[in-house]
C-alpha cells in the first residue's frame, strides 16, 4: 500500500482493509472529556500598546487567525471504541504492535477492553508521557500526564528496535561515570517531554496535537523501514509526518474536515500520497486533496 489519507468513518475504512496489513497501529482517540475541544491559532506582533508582555517587558498584540474544534463527549464511549479495536486487531500484522493513547479518565476501562481483544499476555507496557504545562488545580493533584497502552499481536514475535531510539540523559550523571553519562541511557516507560508549545513551528492549531518526538520514538522502536503505520484517529497527521520522516509508509483516517485540511498542509507535498474520499461528500469524488479542502471550506 502507498501512503494514503482516508476521509471517512474509520470503522468503515477499517473493515475495508485486508487482514494483517499494518505493521504498527497508533491511535489517539478523543479522550471523552465531556467538552468541546477548541483551540485558536494566534499571530503575535510587536505593539507597545499590546495586551501581552514578553521578555524584558516588551509588549505584543495577538490576533486570532483561525480556530479548530471537535466534540469530545460520548455517552457510549466503550461501545464506540470496541468495534474499532476489534478491527485494529484483525488488520494488525502477526508481528505487529498497537499503541492506544489515552488519559486518566478512560484508560482503565480501555485496558480491560483491550485485554479481552488482544489477550492479557499481549499487554507489554503502560507508558506514562509526563509533561509540565498548563493550569494547576488547587483542589487535587494537577493531571500532567497521558497514558499510552502498548500491546502486541504475538508476545513471542514482535518488533522492538531499542537501539533505534534516541538515548536520554541520566538524571544523576555523577553516579554512573563519564563514559555512561556521555552515552546516555535507554528510555523507560516514563517519557518526559513537553507538549507542542504554542510558539513552535510544529504547532498546527489542531486540538490535542501530539509532539512529533513521541511518535518518532514509537515508530522507530516498533517498526522497520518500509513498514506500514496506521492511525485511524489521525487528527493533525503527526503519525504520518513521523512515519514519512523515518522511511515508513502510512495510512491516516479521519472524518473531520478540519483534520483533512491540516493533514493536507503538512503532508500534501509528498509525491506518492493518495487521498481517498471514503463515503463522504459526493461533490468531492475525483477531486484532488487541495480541491477537497477548498470544497469543505
């Protein structure tokens, strides 16, 4: 399969994919926060009368140049996820790996569901992605981490290229000696990494965008060059960007027009990219990816 972006319902797309086609699946579904996730894109410029104060007291003014949003509220969240996870298990290669990115609200229920689908023996890790950004509650411990559940199709046969992952510094380098300190250590199941900063070139303005570094690590360790990576809650397309950088093929699926527009901007220049209008807008049949984004507004 070539690099593909599907615009359509991910369950329908999954059911159309062949058995065992994906070497690695990563998904970051809505977290069921009960809210509408909305993010604004700002443009900031110097202005002595601006409302923002920066380094050394310099003032700036900001203007909103765009907003992106999606509803993140489900009464039947597990009923929504279950058939998609069943299909994910089917399309996963015999030596494939599966990563589910969640937060504290639903991860425990998803773990029980995935144990039933994959088998408890196929659960390898719960990865904690820890960050330190955003507001802080004074009524409970502030939630500053996400949970990533890592399963494999076969616990005796799966890809895990630990040497392909960038090493990290020791927290107490003086305790391990200069040679080990210079080499660094392999990451554990706790990953410290900032979210995508608001002023980063990487930021697209899409809600819940995940850092490229997180996806690079997952793709590097759990797939080989040329493998096929599937993300059927593709959102801002970060999985596709990381997969392409690392020489993997990708399939991305989303039914949000705003997601399609962001993916077109980030991935549209890839020559071999194919986009498929999967049972969505009839007016877009035969349109290019750029034309489709224009039709969708």
